[in-house]
């Protein structure tokens, strides 16, 4: 789940390097790419892994105060994703 949820990034960045005018993929396009990659390489996901992959970036509109939407695996992957993306976001970047 940790690897699959961002599997599109190197491919998206490669396409953007070839065509700087190409827009960044939206969430639906990124999820479609992940789904196609899972299918292409015949990666089998358990229901728990699929649910975690679905909510690794948060529950969004599926949030409810009365039911758990994101499972434990999704929560730990979400926490790791937030920490890696936000805690060291500016690391190795020139200061402004």
C-alpha cells in the first residue's frame, strides 16, 4: 500500500518532463493509473489492503463521525505519507 499509493508519480513526472505544459493528474486519474498498474501486473490485494489504498490520502467525503471508514492499515500508511510529504517537504530545496 505504501508503494502503490504513489506509483504514478515517477511516470507522471517523466511525462511532465517531456511536456512541461501537461497538467498534473487529478486524484481520479492517479487512482485510475494505480488500478491499471495493479491489474497489469496481476497484483492481488486483500480487502483490507484495497480499503487502505482507497483511503491512504484521507477519508475525504466518506468521513463519518459514527463509523470507521479508514482501517488501521490505511491509518498507518496515511500517517507515514503525511510525515514524509510534510515534515521534510523543504529538505534539500534551496531556501527562499
